């Protein structure tokens, strides 16, 4: 039997991922209320995308902030709330089915209404932390050596 994440091999001899169902968002959104937090996240190791299903409790919020590097898509799955736009008082209502683009560099906030708010986010995967050379120093011949 073929593993669920591979159907063959690619040009580099690696398994080719297979499309598959990851979760049922209605089931997540309709589950009994739980504290705010991530209900589901995309965890496949070879992904180029990050995605989460997030629940905010009634009155919960994501404080105003600016994502400087990544555009984010938000799809409201259940509940209601308000999207804060920019640094002023501009807002947009959020209801089930609303699809929002949050461009990088734009200030934004999200506040849940009386029913709470459950939404899906998707954006390019952030690169993981890597061990590298400190800026201003040159790599040397062996690990742990001090710069010359």
C-alpha cells in the first residue's frame, strides 16, 4: 500500500506529496466553545504554506500589529467579529464566509463578537531558524572556531 503522503517519486527521487483532506472545518467551528487558541494547524514537513484554524472566545482579540513580511488570507468559518484596519478607527465586520486579505506592511487587529470567532489563516511558510555565520564574521575551517 502506498503511504498517504506519497504516490511516486519526483525528479530528485523524493516522494511526491498526494492531495488529501486535512480536516473538516465545520466540525472544528461547531465544536463546543473552548478557550481561545489554535484548533488545527498544517504540520506537513515539506509544505510551502502555513495554515491554522483559530478560535477567539467571545470578546477575545488579536491586538493591533503589523506583519512586515507576509501577506495573510483569513477566511471566517463561524461566529462574528470586527477587523481593525490601519492605525485609525476604520473597521470591517467579519461574519461566516468573509474572506480577508491582510497585505504585508498593513496594521490590523481582529476582535471577536458575542458568539466568538473561528477563522482559517493561510500564508507562505516562514523559513525555520538556521545556524549560520554571525554578520560581520567569516566562516572558518571548523565548527566553533572564533573568527580570525
